[in-house]
C-alpha cells in the first residue's frame, strides 16, 4: 500500500508508521502530483499553499485522502464520491486558534483597537476612546455552529454576549438555514464560521447587509465567497453597518489595488486566524496516525467528510 505524505510532517510521522507502508515524502506540487497517480493514501497539504487539488485529481486508485484543513471546496467532490475515496479533513485542528481570533476581532471592533494603533503610530494623545462598546449585553449570531462556531460562542458568552448559533439541523436551540436571515436585525455581531458550499456562496449580499442592525459588525472567518464584497463596500461607504472584519476574502492574496483595502471601517486580517498557533502540524499528525490505524483496521475514522454536503 502506497502513501503520499508531506515531507514537512516527516519528523512527526515516520517513527510511528507501519513498516509495510510504501511512503513517498513530497515537498512540491510537482512531486505530489506525480506520486499520487498510484497512491492508496494521500496527504498533500504542502507549504505554503495548503491542500494541492491537482495532486488529488491525478490519483487513479486513491482509497483515503487526508487533509489538515477543514475546507475542501477546491476538490472535485463528485469525482471523489464516484471513485469511492474516503476523505477526512482537519475539522477541529484550528478551532481554538480561529475561535480566539474571532473573539479578538470582536473586541477590536468594539474598542476600535485598530484606530488606537494608528493613533499611537502618529504619537498622538486623544482625550476620547475610538471605540466605546461593551460586549456585555450585546448579541451575536454565529452562522455555522460546528467545531469552531461553538468555541466562538462559548468564549463570547464569557463576556456576557447573548449568542445564537445557526446549524443545518436547528439542534440545541440554534436557528436553521432558512430562519436566520429574517432575524439579522437582532444582532450586534454577525459571525460567519460555516463551511464553504454551494449553499453558502454570497450568503451575505446587499439584502442581508440592509437587514442588519445599524452599527452592527460583520465578521467572516469562513470563506471569502460567502460575502458579496461589492455589496459590502457599498454598505460600508453608506454607513449602513458599523464595520466588517474579514479574515477571508476573494481572491487570496488580495491584489494591492482591490478596493477592500481602502473601504471605510473594514479590518482585513489576511487569512491568519488558523495560522495564529504553533500546534497545527502536531495535531494534524496525531489525527492522521489515529485515522491510519482505523483505516487499516477497518474501524470508523474521525472527521469523515460528507462529499454530498461538502463538509
């Protein structure tokens, strides 16, 4: 049985791998694409660009694909399903880091700490605080109340924020996908933490921005295509909402001339939330080894992706 694995994780994996596994350690896209042609197992997350879809597409006999990231929207999921490939993702690996980043972003927006930093850069000494919102007794809508969304909700609740989640099933008092948009005007903070699927494309557009509470902030920690960026820029210029904090945008990297860079009351954090940690590869390697053991033994694996739903 052949496995294609990232050389970056070799030090974490090699001593724990079964002796009968034929391993190709890869570093580049080209190496990964060539090695995946006859691979049974593939993990092709390569620095710095992450999951390598062309390597996955080259596979002809892939039984199991592992990735340390949560979003797999770059893959041809229909083909993977037809081929019978089991896909497991990294849901939960970055959850703590992203949740902390989300809470930081809400605090930055409430206190306008971005403005505080700019004032300090000018060596000025204001007699007012740029942001004077207390999180206590505000309300947040978290769209996508899964591994990351729940952690965001728990941390915001500790500040006295009333949190409402959105899930596909409406479990545990959360809102369903067909119900949350009608309630957008109830929330001070609207946080997108859902997986990227066809159903989430442009889920925040002109109508949703108009429905938000005046002064409310939008946060996107999901995928850039969840927000109609032109509509967002128009809403920010018209001061229809308080502001936005985007960790994810379209395209990435964002071109220097893109109007998002200069939109008023917009904070852009360059898709750094999941990278704001030091434990990603250790957690990913441990998850891979647990799943490898389960795969070889025919036991249920962790984080199996529903290829029809896309997550």
